[in-house]
């Protein structure tokens, strides 16, 4: 019996032609196009927040049971992507490539415990971090190894989130539209855990072109909303 299909959901500011010819994700998907189990669902020339795109795909009856939410600045270095996602979603309801085994009050990011008075982000102890991600403008970037993969987590990095769609539908877990980009992942993970979903990291080789925009004006505004919603 063949493996189930995977609906890959992404949004990009690029027009369709530019996405397929210029973006990291577009070029990666072209390389993987021989695997007909992978079904891209790309929103081109996008100006909406990611939660609106992701929720629409979750609620679309034509989407597959396995869904992957991923940023458009990701290179897939892993040509066994489909197999690894399927393995991960047999172990957890939601998987990511990096995360934290614990959550703490007023945590400003999945990997951080707090912010110092000078604005610096304080990393959590490596004993609680999980997963590996590469970073760089080109594929096969420099590795950031946070800790072992295949472990249960409380928080996952939103660069790559795969889920069993039926579990999201059954529990009502969705991405909150008020977090258009920053903190949508932490909010989603907290909602998922509150509804009894299991989260974990899984080994999938990818390179992320961005290191994040922590501390930017948009980030600060989102963090305020996040604290107002959750209280800690």
C-alpha cells in the first residue's frame, strides 16, 4: 500500500513564476516533483497573515490527512522528506524540526527563557532544547544542533510544522489570525497542548535562509498581544 499524500501549505509574496524560479522552497519542490505524494498548495503574491492561509488549508476537505506548514525561505536538503514526515506523524500529532521540551512564563521564543534588561535574549539550557536546523542563503547551510530529535516538546519552531489534519479538526485547534507572523507558532503549540495533542521534533534535513526577526517592532507588538492573550 502506498504512503498517504502530504499537502504542503506555504505563502509567498512572490508571484507564481518568481516563486518557482527564485525561492528556496520553490526550487526545492521542483527538485522533489517526482514524488507524487507531495502536493504543494502555495498562495502566491500573498499579503495576508500565515494563520489565515494555514487555517483555510486545514478546513479544506480536499486537503490530505497529512499537512505541512512551511516558510517559503526553506531549502529542503532531505530527499526522503515524505518518508520522514510520515514517520514523525505516526509518533506525534504535530512535528517540527526544532523545539523545547518545556515552557516557562513570559518565554519570548521557543528557545529562550527570558529577555535580559539590555534586551538580549537568554537561551534556555540545552538539556531542554531539541532538534537540528541549518541556516544559510544556499542549501546545506551551517548546522545549529539544539539537541536530540524524536522527543516530545511543549513548543516548536514555526518554520516547519506538520500535523495530522483530522486531529486539528477534531480538537478545533487552529492558528490564531491575530498573530500574522510572529508568535503564531508558540500560540498554536500552546493551543495544541491544551487540547491534548502531542508535539515532538523529528529529523528532517532543511536549511532556513532567515535567522528570525526577534526584537523588531512587529515582533514587539506580537509579543504584547501574546502576553495579553495567555497572561504569561
